[in-house]
C-alpha cells in the first residue's frame, strides 16, 4: 500500500548535481541547461558529457561552461550512452544527482519539490514524478504539489513487477548520490532497459517517493528519441525487460522477499503484454494471415516467458485473429476505439498515481 503525505517545505539548501549526456543535441543544450541553472531553493552544478558529437555540441557546451556552475567533459571518440552516463555520474559529488538528457527540461522548482521529500524522509532512495511530453514548446506547467506518495521498497517493487512496466520517465528522477554509488550506475548489459533496472535495484536499497500534482520535467517527443519504438522496437523492449528481471533476481534476489514468486509474476505480466502487442500488430496489418514475423516472435516469446500464457485472455484473442476461420469478436474500428479509450484511462491513472498499468 502506498502512503500519501502532505508535502512539507524545504528547510535547507541541498546540493544537486545534474549530469547532461549529449550526442548531437547541441541545439537543445542552452534551453536544457537554463532549466537547471534557474532552479530555486537548491545549489546546482551541471556536468555536460559530450559523446564526440559531430554537430558542434561540444562548442555549445564550452560556451555554456562560462558559468562557473557548468563543467564539460568532451569525448574524442564516441563511447555510447551507457558509458557516457556512468562517467558523468561518477564525476559529480552533490548530495543528490539527476541524469537529464540534453533534449529534455526540468520544470521550475522541480528540484526543490523533489529534495524536500528526500530531506524529510531520509530512508527514501529516489523520487520521481510526472514528466509532460512536448514536441515544440513545453506546456504551461502545473507547479503546486498536491501530495507525496511514499512506498517502502518492497511495496514499490511488488506493484511494478506485477505489471512488468517501467513507470518512470527518467528526466524527473532525483536520487541520493550515496544510493547511486552503491548501485555503481547503469548496466551496459541492458542498454535499452538500464534505467528500469536501476530504479528496481534502488528500491531494494530504500523507499521510493513521488511528487504528485506538479509537472516535474518535460520529455521531448521527436523522431530522434532513443526510445521511440515501432513493433520491432517492442519486441526488443520485451526481450530487454526479460533480461532486466533475470539480472535483478539473480544478483539482488537475496534483497527481495518472495523473489521466486515475484519473478514468476513479472514474467507472466510481460507475457501478457507481448501477446497484446502481437494482437495490435495483426489488427494494423503489420503481419500476414499466418503467424509470422514480429507477431509470431512475440507470441513465441510469451509462451517461453510463462507456462500460463496459453491459458490467458490475451492468447485467446491472439488465436482468434490468427485463425482466419474465426472472426474477431469486435470489428476492427470498434476494437481500435476501445483500445484508445483504454490507453487514455491507463495514461490518466499513471499521471495521477505514478504506476503504469
């Protein structure tokens, strides 16, 4: 069960280190850095790590480093995003730490709202919130927190493993630097799921908090996003989350009560999601009349994840769509409409509660 708490004001002026990895996002850097340096109520320092961008990002960063609060590490050769993240995170020493992509932004007062929770509840490992998506200009932010949600680590793990989904967008996360040091950083074995693994592992070291009601950050949506995914991306994503769970329960299972049961629960939830994606692929005509391609691979992955997959509602729906002799229960336009309504309802619940269903 989550505990709701009335927000408390920040009574100290904590230090927050913000690491900004950058690759070809130099045109976004000034706005991103400004969103950090303009934060009220905290002492901030910024470390930009440019991963050998060919677009002149390092020069933009050098100009920004005229402010004494901003430093730059410029790679001569591209090292990849995980190595870039970890190098930056290892080089800062604020009481709290943030990893902020160069194309994203913090909302006004975000760091003060998050660190107020961390300061008031010292057992909390990290804090997150809601990140509003935008394409051109960020929307007018909601700045008043309505409450804090606090889970014990086991509670947060149980809720999110039962859904097998990552509820954290990333730009809004503030973590205790001491916790990050224990976790070492992002795991290169899961380059597209390393953030999810980090949150899960952090929850084995402490409680998890969320600032409700306020927009804590802005996540830029564009075609260059690393995590923009089509159906091929979803297949990779399901495989990556499977690997995330394997690493978590193998290496941190001794910290998780009922680890075997929770691992089975997470695998079953992931299997259901794989089948749901396979169904959508068929409905949108991204696969043929026979089970092949990505839809068939997702279905096979689901059965390998859980022995209960073939007994699920999602499997029955998938089988009806693959078997041309049995028409779907709902016409395609109706099914697509209900999917959109369901997605909107789930999105609203995630925005309110911080748990993605």
